[in-house]
C-alpha cells in the first residue's frame, strides 16, 4: 500500500526571491511518459540546486529510492516476490538517477507493471483462503513486524503469509462476536461457534473485497508515480514533499475549515487503515479527551444507526461519512495505539478558529496562585493587519494573570507542532530584556541570520515553566530552547520532536517557473523544499535532538519511535558558533529542583506504573501474535488491563483547583446571553481536560519548588545585606 506521511505542523517561512538555478530541455508534452519525465527532472533539479543539504543523486541514492518505493507500494510484504524485487533492482535500481538527469523513464513503468500483476494475484488469494473455515485450536503465530520482514521467496510462502494474516483478522472478529453473544439477553437465539466463525469470515471477505476494489481503482499510474516522486523527495529528507495538483487543492480546502465535523485530520497508512493524524484544538474530538493521534478508526456510526466498517475505505470516503450536520451525533470505534478498542460518541460542530487561540487559567494551590497558559499552535493571521497573533494574545493573557497576582507561570506547549517564527521571537521577548532568540542558516551561507527580540521591556519576570512532549515541534522547540538557553525558566516533560528545518512550497507549474513554452499549461504540482535550518542561540541545532527537558516526566508514548531521530533520512544534528547573549539569574538551583521532582515521582505509584506500562506497550510492536484462541484471549485481556491501568493512573486522585476569568460582557439580549453560555460551556469543557492532568499536577509542584527556593534566596540576600549595613 502507499505510505502516507504525517508530520507535525511545518514552520513555513515566506522567503522572498528564492532562486533555484536549473535547466531542463523542453520536450513534446504529448504523452504520460513525457509528463512524468518533466516532473521527475524538475523535482530533481530543485533537490540538487535548492535543497539545504542535498545528497548526491547517484546510484547509491537511487538504490535507496528503489528500496523505499517498493516498500511503500508493498509495506506489508504481501504482493511482490523476492525474485521480482531482485530482478527489478538489478535492472533499474541504478538507472533511476539517469532518468532524473534526462534519460528515458523506464523504471517506473516496469515496477508498476509487476506490482499491478501481483496485486491481481493477491485479490484472488484472499478469496481462496476465506472460502474455508479456520481452526483456532492450532498453536501458531503470525508475524506483523513488516519492517524486519523480507519478501516471500515463493508463491507458497506468500500464500501462507496471507493465510495467517487473514486468520488473525477473522479471529479478532470471531472473539468480538463471541463476547457479544455472551451479553445477549436470556431467551435470545444464540448462534453456534461455527455460525459465528462463518459470520466473521464473511465480514472480513467483504472488507478485503472492498479494499482490493478500491486499490485497483485508486492506485492509478498517476497515483503510483506521485508516490515514486514523493519517495525521492522524502529520501532527501522527511519534510521535503511533492504535492500533485489534487493533493494541493485538497490541502487548501482543508485549511478553510468551513465544515461541520469532529475536528480531526485523517491519514491512510500502509495497511489501508484510516488513522487520526492530528486534532484541531477545541474541536469535538479534542475536547472529548478520548481521541488521540495514531488512533485507527475501525467503524463509523451515524447516531444510533449500525456502524459502517471503514476497512477498505479511502481517506476521502472516510471524511465524507464522518462529516455531517451541526449538532448531529457520530460514533467512532477506535483502535488505540496500545491495541485496545474504544467507542467514542461525538457531537459534530463547526471547527472554529477561536478554539486554537491561547487560553489561560488560575491554579489555586494553597496560599499560592499559579498562572496557566495553553497554546496549541503558534498562530498568525498574515492576511489581515489586525488578525489574530499568538504573541499578542499570550501577552494579553499574561497581563490578566498578573492582575490576579500570580506567583508563578506555566506555559503548556504539549502537542504544539509549530507555526509563526516571528511570533516565537516576540513571545520569547515577553520574558527577556532583549537579545537573540534563534539563528537561521541557509545553504552555503557563511553566517546565520540571528533573529532578535529588540524590546528592552520584560512583561513577566517571575518563575516560569514550559511543558513539552514528543508532539512539541519546530516553533515550540525554538521557544523552549531559548527559554532554556537564557536560564529564564525550566522545561518540563519529555524530549521534543526534533524538527529544526524550514520549508517553502514552490510550484512546478511551467507558467510559474518560466522554463517551458507558455502554451505548456499543465499543472505539475508543487514541491515543499527544505531550504534552511534552525540553531539555538547556544549554537546547537534543534534538528534531530530537539530539546531535552530540565525535568523529565514519564510519558505514555515516550518509547514509541515517532520522533525525527527515528527517521533514517532525517538531516543530521550539527552546531555553529553561539550567539552573544546574557543568561538570567533565576534564583533557584535547577539540579535541586530536578532531584526533588525525581524523588516525588519515585515514590508516586502513578508515575511508576506509567513508566512501566508505557515501555511494555511499546514492546508489543515487536512480537509475534498468537492465532490460537485461548492464547489470543489471554493477550487481549492483558492489553486491555494495561490500557485501563494507564488511563486511571494518568488522572490525579484529587483534581487541581483551576478557575477561569469570567466571560466577557458582550451586552444584553438573547444573542449576548447565548454567546456567554457558549463561552462558559467551551471553557468549562477545556478546563476539565486539565484539572486531573497528572503531568500538570507534577509541574505545579515543580513551580512551587522554584518559588520556594527563590523566596529563600531572596530572604538570604536581604539577611546578608542587613549584616553588611
């Protein structure tokens, strides 16, 4: 299946006057091959001449491209035979680099022909296998670790792989049907095990039949070629992408946000599963707290109607049935990252831009007040002079919190994938007198561009903590790194994502590039090209390493390999000279703060359980799965127990005492009353999401330690001053 990449929000810089020097000879644009050749050669030229750190496009590069392309087409090793791959690799593996430099395109058509043939064969295999009952008493296992699996050597080996995989799918459905039967009311006619097994096979048959029909319809030569070009760009680095025209238009439509739905971006993985790629902050899915990135949507039901199985659905078709009218109910059956199954009921709503804005709350902790600001994205409305800017909104929230006489401040950037670079610089400036914030360097530039805060004023001078996790990327990492380098506050949580590169989207349309005759009007798509790299003011890059927290807190997804450093094609970490800056004197000892936190978590059963179960769940991705029903049930029960345990320990036994500012006074009348009610309801739901947050609870302890140490240091300073006088 095709590999669909999903990454955190990309930080795009509008770099004026980017010049990429290349020359491509004009050819007659009269058949698909010439169109493909034009795209391939143009993309290759951009990569060689414009990419920040281009790999040499030679035989070694394109052997990597070949291997990745074949893997993207057949990631679960169910179509190609080893002989197919070896033969194609020997014939064309070292030819693709010549094709990008002007040779006739042959490799793609050869690979596509064999793939289509094997796809047809597999579409008949599942029918043969599902035609006969399975024996679930036989002790055997199925290997789902496709990354470490080679291609089948013979048709018989390929058949056995399909048999075991289909048996596992049927077993999952069969066990679910048995569980449903055990819950049937007394007197209900109950099906036999044989009838349930047949029902399970028929259900999987329908799913597979629909899936193969979709594959044959949607995996057109154009779609396969788009995947090949994206394989080339992603081999250069994970964030350089090729967008064919249709994908670019779909992306622009998605960004408009003018529809009613659940507020989740979907992606289709290699196995054809529909997954949650990201959540819109403030949306029904986000507010529920039950939908997370990486969840697989198994079924969708409209209200109380029967659920539709999404296996075999395309992402576009899945979006159509998940969207609906405002206020209507949609029920999602989700397979969580840890393997457990959960049904989540959501009420569709308009995805409002305001729900992505910064919000603040007061945390009352004994005789202290702490400010809390949640920022889901570094937003900026570039199209309107008076449009929303996160730096302005965060400053406004800080002013409100200062009026409440807060003793410390927490800024939550967990899951914040990035955004506006200019606003990051301004936000850091709210906490430092003035100075450099981030260094940006382009290809071949001897000196970096040092982006500075030039405002001498400091809006907030008190204790500061910044919460991050593996989903904090790009602009979030710039902010956290600057705060850490200045010693202005403590970074709390887990290692960030590690994206320290800058991309710009450039159209390949010949009318834009001007490299072909004006009558060549075909839209060739665009390339999102990596052009620059970020560096901290201490000289180190945020690329690959991200930001390591000052105080580490266990995270459920800490051991899942989803960060930039887990991608072999990611650009490497490096460093340059540090910028000239003066550090802050915080008044506390970070090492002592860290020790106190570690001691608390060591004696806290919730954190110990979280760390243990998180590692156990990650290990489940690299194992064999039983096809014998008793062993399968035992494993399923253990997985569900672990998930329930994790869900429980991540909630504080006693919720935090958190409160919001009152709703703004918008006048009188029914509209104003309704607006106030909506404001209160939205913010109450938002607040309840964090009141029982285990990580936030420990962060409150950490900030209190910072305040206490700061007060002791101030008292000691006053005492010494008195003695000197």
